[in-house]
């Protein structure tokens, strides 16, 4: 099970930190990802992090503004989002892969003045 939290309404230029708590499988071995889906658009891969956090990747649209991290002692992956733009408005989903794939229910992020 993956449970996201931390979404909300924020003004442009603001920050949010999303969290995703994992249970039911071995978090330490899982490759974690954040995706997002804006209204009327396809789901987009935002950021990824390897099981030991040695490798992180970002979509070009969020590089330099978003930071993915994980705490394997808390079975939690985070997405720190800074300098948010209206184009970041979307439902953000946590995704895990360990040979099987798991998805959270999503958390809404709205960037608006």
C-alpha cells in the first residue's frame, strides 16, 4: 500500500513537500517514482530514486526545482517542490517497483494565485 500526503493549494513561487508512506512490501528494495497527471493530459514521470538513493532522475520541467529523497527507516519517499509554477498543478502519484508495480491514490497539488 502507498499513501501520499502533503498536497494542497499554494501560490506561484511557493513550496510543498509530498510524502508517500509504503507498507506491504520491501520498501528498501523498491525503486520509487513520482508521477503527475494534469487535467486533460497524460500521466507524466516527474522523478525517480533508486533503492539506495544512489541514482535520482528528474523530468526536464522540474529540474532544479524538485528534489526526490527517501528514508528507508521510515518506509517513506518524499518530493520537495520549490518555486512552484501554475503548470505544476496536477494530481501527484507515488509509484513503486520491485518486480511488481504499486500505485498510490494520488494527492492534489494546485498552484494558483
